C-alpha cells in the first residue's frame, strides 16, 4: 500500500511541475536556441575562422588547428552567454551510450579568476581509455586515449555545460567508439556512390546519408519502478506473470495519449527543440504504456548524435514527472518490445534523393542502379546486418512474432517487385507502372483516398517505403551507429562493384545505358532470394528462408562469429572503415557485454527469488497450514471436506517453492561452470544455452507462485500495475 500512496504523491507533484519545461509561443521562436549552428557562429569569430569551420562541416575539409584558438574563444563567449560554466567532449564509447568528462571554464591568474577555453581544449581531451571497453586494444595499465572534436555535428549547451560532439580513439589511433567507423563508412559510401551517380550526372561531387530514427520506449511510474530490483538493475523484468489484460484488445495503439504522459512528452519535446531536434511525431505504441517519438530525417551523423541526446533528455525530464523511461527492447514478457526504426536514404550534394524512383521508375536507370546495389549488398551480407542488431536485450524480441523477424529480407512492394521480375525475365517493362487501385471512395462527405502504388509490410526487417529503406531491426536501447556503419559499408562495397562492372562492359564496346541495365539485371537476379513480399512472421517464411540460404540469428554469441568471416574482415579493411584488429576488438566486446549483462540478470533473478519470492511463498504457505490445522481441529477427520482447495494450493506452493529453490541453485552452478571457461566467445555460448535455459525454468516456477500467493503478500509490483497508469 505504501507504493500506491507514494504513487499518488508522485502524481500530485507531477501536476505541479507539468509546465516546468514548456516554452510559450510557437516552437519556431525557440527552436535551436541551445545550439551553436553555422549561422550563429558568424557573430562570434572572424570570417576566416568561420570559413574554416564551414568547410569542415559542409565539405569535410580538415580543420587547420591554427584557427582553433579563435574558434574556441567564440564558442566560449556564446556558451557563457547561454549560462554555461563547464565544457565537455561528448563521445560514444562501445557501450551503446554516451560518455562525458566536465571541465570548468574557470581559471586563476595572479589571484584573479577568469574564464579560459583555448583551441587545444576544444580540439582534444584525454579520457581514460582503459576504463571503457577496448576488446584487447588497450591493456588495463595503458590508460591514455583521446577524444577529438567532430565539427560535422554542432556544439550545444545542456545543463550549463558546453557539449562538444567528439570521436574517441586509443593512444595508438584505433577506434574505441561507434562514431569513428560511422564517419569512415560515410566517406567510403560517398566515394562509391559518386562513382555510380557520375554515370548519369558528372556534376555530383559528394553523396551523403540521411537518417530518420523512430524511438520506441516504455514509461513506468517511478515508485513502482523503484520497487522492482530487476527493472532498476537490468532494465527488464526477469520474473513476472503476464497481466490478464495487456495488448490483446489492440486498444492502446494510436489511442488517446494519457494526460500524465502527454505532459511529459510536451516537456521533453520543448527541451529537444532547443537542441535543434526536429521531433514531429508522438503516439501510443502497441503495448500498454509503450510510446514512440520520431524526428524529421537529417544528415546521419547529426541524426545519431541527436538520438543519443534525446534519450538523455527523456530520462532527465521523466524524473520531473516521477516517471522512468525504459529503453530496454523487451522489459515485459508477453507484450511487444521496443525498437528504433531507421529510415535510411542517399542524397547528392545537389539535394537529389538517389532512392526516389520518380513517376516512371522503369525508365529511371539511376534509381534502379542504386536500388539494385543496395539489394545486392543486403543479400550478400544479410547475416552480418542482422548480427549488427543482435544483443542480449534485442534477442528477447528477435523472431518473436513482432518486428523484426530473426532473418533478413527486403520488401520492395508490388509495383517494384513486378518491375524487377520483368527485368530478370528480360521482358518488356511497361512505361508506366501504377497502382491498380486508382482511388478509394468511402462516403460522399469524405474526400477520396488515393493510395500509394504499394502497400506497406511491417514484418519486413528492411522495407522500401517509397524513397528510402526502413531498417526496422535496430534495438531501442542501441546506438544506431553500430548498425548504420555496417549498412553503409556493405552498400559502399556493392556500389564499387557496380561501377567496376559497368566500366568493364563499356570497355568491351557496350553503350552506357545498356551496360547499366545489364548490371542492374545481374545484381537483381543474384539477389532475388532476399526479396520477400509476404508475412515475415510466418512459419512458412522461416522454412522458405532457410531453403533460400538465408541465415537466421537463432543464437546471439554464435551469430557473432560472422565477425571472424574473412569476407567481413576484408570488406571493412578494404573500405578503410575498420582494421582487422578493430573488428576483432568488437567481436570480443560484443561477447563480453553479452556475458556480463546475462550474468547480472541471472544474479538479480536469484536474489529476487531468494529474498522476495520464496519468503513470501513460505509466509503464505504457513498461513494456509495454520488454516488447515484450525479446520481439522473443528471438523476432525472430515476436515478435507472443508479445506480441499487449501490443501491443493499447499501442495502446489510447496512444489513450486522447491522448484524455484533447486533451479536457483542449478543456475548458480551453471554460472560457475561458464565462468571457468577462459575463451570469452565460448563462455558467451555456454551462457546463451545453459544459463539462459535455467533462467527460463526459474521464471516459470516463480511466475506460477505469483498467481498462487495472496495479492497483498506478493512483494513486487505486478504487470497490471506496471503497464497501466
């Protein structure tokens, strides 16, 4: 009952602070106020310094360090005007989160205090590299590492600190973050894409990646969250029986947003707008207390940085509303989990979307060239792409009858699919391929609906949605960069091969249009097995995918072996995205992270069962025993006539108490056995089978006890309380 009293107090406090962040007036009045963009920079530095920054931001030019002192002075002046007292290099280590070390502007000379921020502090800082995951790239006693300013992403002020988006590398230069390979992959992709687009337009000098990241999340009352050790320590409930009502009525999706949630959304949106994040969409998701927000697409590096900032903002603002944001992919068993849908497209320096087919896609050789190249890339590296999203937390939803399936496929839509079939069959392609549905008429007062030329397929991990691909498999807690640099790399490799094939045919005397179409046909034909237009959740597709040679991620540590594949290592190395030792480091880190997270979950599960579940069960068991004794004292040998249900319950409770106790003991032994294995990848595999399997047994028995114990005596908030405000 104390939990619910606290919850009522929290709700009252929430109403007092519900307008804590909200700005008055239209968003356009304060959008980007906390960001030092190029336009503002003009007012804080000379034209020469401004030109240097602009060249770095817009064209990727190397920034001359001789300009750094003036640029830093301008940044400091603006930041102090914004109320900043500190600065930090904000980087993204291999933890799927951000890291920051704050330094004060304040300094002293001759006893007088003044603010100081020079070019060397802007350009470079030195975090402790040995305290972050390195995968063997650094020894524990070798602490030096460097964070370096990334001019491609704007600086901003948050919580009184000037935040400088940065990369993070080791003392010897290896990438210790997700941003370095991401930037390198974009450079490799730009070079490869320019080669192909120059077949049609030789004025294009660069191609960028646009990204729109949809973020799904759960909200839980803070008091209830704090009463669940598993939510606090693991981000998910390791035990917990499903609620009688959850998402089966499909009444939460797109429903009216609860007032408490709406207040939270408005406040975090206000803070996001100040940081230049173009949030456009908010709505209820499928599961109870699950929601989504989505920004307008922008340049990929900026989009990724903003998504990481958005997650921080949401967590900070939630505290003001006495809520907790949960980004874990599967915090609650039995209901849909959360992901990040990444809308990925390619755009030229002149603003042309290379994945936009136009009105007559069959005549658009440029579009077909890029589409076919992406198709081939996804087919060739389908297992690597799926493995790039494979984590312990995402494994709880992979292949679970919700987005995404555990095997990669590409949905093109009926119109394009028919075009590709014609190309493969070398048949004449109709000049105008349009939807068979010209319009949908409802009633006179409703305007006609003009459908798109194809339906959408929410079961596809990689779906074409008209002018972009939607990579739906990334987990909600993941840093998108860890998957985007893989996608960029495989597409860059494919585009390089596309241009080489066209050049070869032209050298043999074939005209350009014919050569391009020949390569398009070859790429599509070789990749036909990755195209699938049906239900990706169906058992039939699982069997068909296997027959097509498409590998599913059935076990996460076993999937990580793809990073040892010679083709994977060579691709990253040739493109200059990751050196072989950097690939190996990521293999080590992925396995180590998997083991540590599952180890934490297993320990928390054991603690909860021994300290919460079993004591509550024994206490209730004793009450039943006393009740049975009392009935026997009154009715003698006929007592069973009056308390058979209590006796039956006693037997069940005793059985499940014994099961939980013995399974927890076996779980501890399974962990001890796995921990004795020296090789981290082999240890991860044992954890994924033996430890995880034993955890399932513990949970099954613990959840049965939850349904048998008196509700007032059950010590943990239940799903019906966690999932419904």
